[in-house]
């Protein structure tokens, strides 16, 4: 396991640094130019919309091609894009259109790489290794997130786009090399004779044969839109209450600390507790935490509770991912990831509408309780789905991992 894991985790580390720093710098550099707020918002909307459109196609690609090759190509795409930005700025040919294009490429390639990494992990590790590699992955991801955030606070004030582009090019290149060096054993041979669009349409049948199970997983996926909802809601609420930006920075760090703690403990938790029970408990715990936040609205309490929220958000996500590692057929994993991502992206978009409406009505503080109630309902529904007959029809499971 060690020979596979070290280069793989290094690849994830360099990818996290590259994407984290570059995606933070791109909108910031654009916003330094007066009157660019609308352009930045439209760019983010275009990226989100295209991500939604391309998700089914990306998902099918994952099930048709080598997952390692896809991960390498994504790093090559990011390194090339960052190099293009570096060359443009080095020659004083700055353009916000170039930065918007770079943001789009990084956005889409990160989406594909995230889903592909889950499928790659399932395929390249044994079932007995899933919990341990999940722990390593979470620690690396949170360390890079916290590191990129800490460096960003300092470097955004001193670096230009030239330095950020060089860092992204170099880090993406190193990530690609580490992926190349990662040993990879393909566990199945996809049938490329089947037409791409026929395989894409077949995704519907995958979900139809296990409706209760995939509904359960989809409800668990609500934890991601909740996180993106809070990332938008908290700064708006803090600004309305004249709470300084340092509180928001501390809030973001507190979530990362909670998730990092989960990474250190997750192997033991997965070995001790049932995956489905872990998901239900985490969703209900997050619901209670959010309702408490909305009831007291103290910045200090919000930050302290966010540490616990970050822990359970991470625990829920990893438990869901590991459950999928164990029971979903490897040759279907990409399309399952794609279907769940479509659901979470749709909910995420709707949540932004809710934030805009609450802000317009000057009821921003209600956002915490509203999203808490949504999670509470989701948790109760998950409990109901677990009752009665088995959540998963094992006769339809064809996972060949061992």
C-alpha cells in the first residue's frame, strides 16, 4: 500500500496547492480592477452552469477510460492553462477574459478530477485499505486547504498574477508527475464498443434499480450544498452586523480544523460504526448545530460550533464515499458520482436563490435555521429509508473489489 499511497498523496497535495491558490487569486485579481464585480459574478455563474451541463459527460468518461490517465490529463490541462496566464502577464498582455477562461478550465478540471479520484481510490485499493486511505486523503486535503488559505492572506497583498500563475504551473506539473509515478492496477476493462451516448443514457437505469439506496445517498449529499450555503451566508451576516473580516477568516479556519480532526479519527470511526448510521447521525448532528447557530447568532458561538460542524460534515462525506467504495460496481462508479453531483449542484444553485431572497428581505439570520430544518427533515427521511427492508438489494451489487 505504501508504494501506491505516497506518490498518490503527493499528487493530491500539489493539486490542492495549485488549485487552492490559483482559484483564490483569479477572482481577487479581477476584482482589483474597478467595476469588475458583475463580471466576476457572471464568470462564476457560467462556470457553475457549464459544470452542471458537462457532469453527465464527465461521469461517463470516468467509466470508459483509465482513471489514472484522466487524472494526469487534468493536471496537464491545469499546468498548460496556468502557463498560458503566466506568458500573457509576462508579456504585459493582461486580460480579464484570459483570467475568466483560466477559471473555467480549473473549475471544470477540478470537478472531473474530484469524481475521478473517488473512482480511482475504489479501483486502486482493497476494501481493507479504504478507511486508512480515506483518513490520509482527508488530512492532506484539509492541510492544503488551510495552508492555501493562510498563505493567501499574506500573498494576495504582495503577489501579482504572474507569481500565482507560476506557482500553479509548477505545482500542477509536480502533481502530474506524482500521478504518473503512482502504481495503478485496472480492475475492469470497460467496453468501448458500446456507444458513448448509449452508456450515458444507461445511467438512469443504474439509479432506477436501487432507488431507496440512491435516495439515501442523495440526502446525505446535502451536506455539500449546506457548506457552500454557509460560505455565502456567513460573510453576508457578519457584514450586516458590522463584524470584521477577521472573524470570517477565523470561521473558515474553524471548519477546516473540524474536518482535519475528522481525518485523524476517521479510520477508527469507520471501523467501529456502520456507514449508514454514521451518515444519518452526522446529518442530524449538523441540523441541530445549525439550529443552535441560528438561535443564538453569537460570532464566537458560530465559530466554535463550526468546528463541530466541520467534523460531522467530513465524517458524513467520508462515510458515504466508503460505502460507495464497498458496494457500487467499479464500472458504474463514475456515472453514480455524476448523478449525485447533479443533485447536489442543483440544490446548491437553489440555496443561492434562498440567500439572495433572505438578504433582500433583510432576514439573513434566518438562513441558519432554515438550512438546519432542511437537514433535520433529510435526516428523518434517511431514518425512514433505513427502516423495513434492506436499504440495498445485494443481489444487484456487482462490485468486484476485494
